[in-house]
């Protein structure tokens, strides 16, 4: 069964019906929804921060969305070891515009042997991953 890493883009687009990428995220969800999906706590944090900043009236829905995702899929804990390894990658890529959460995702993907990521973030392509956003 295929396995996909879930980036914040997918969560935001899937959750926010007003997002211009919502239809694309829904199509992806229909196509790969029964596959194994993996993410980490940092992505969940980034998603909730987005909702707090741009869709604050729907915070309760966002909490339920994250809880449902965590019940259905694997969400890796982002403890100190992952943070430090991601920080090392971040430091090695100062010429890129990677966020620390991106680096945490890339490290997690490598650890788990994942190659495909549900995102529109070209930084994952720069690191050799396959971006799925259609």
C-alpha cells in the first residue's frame, strides 16, 4: 500500500473550503485516502497556527480535524532529537528557504523511507522527494 507524508499545505487545503487549493486537496484525498498517511506534531502545530491566524472562528473545527487525523493516521512525535536533527539540516541548507518544520518533515520522511509528500512546497523537490499536489 502506498505511503504519503502529509505537509501543512494538504491539511490547510483539505480543511479550509475557501482555500483556492481545496478542490485539489479533496481530489487527492479521494485518490489516496485509503493509503497510509504520515505526518509529525510540528505539522499539526503549523496547521493550528494557520487556523488561529486566518480562520480563528473555526478553531473548534480545527481541533476536531487534527484529532480525527491523529486517530486515522500515524503522527510522529517531534521531540528534541527530531528538532536537533532538523536544525542540523536547516543549518546545512542556509542557501534555501526551508522552514524548520520542512526540515523536520524531511528528516522524518527519510527515517521512515517515504518518498511522496502531499504538498505544493517546492522545497521537498529540492531535497529529492516526489511532490503530490494534483
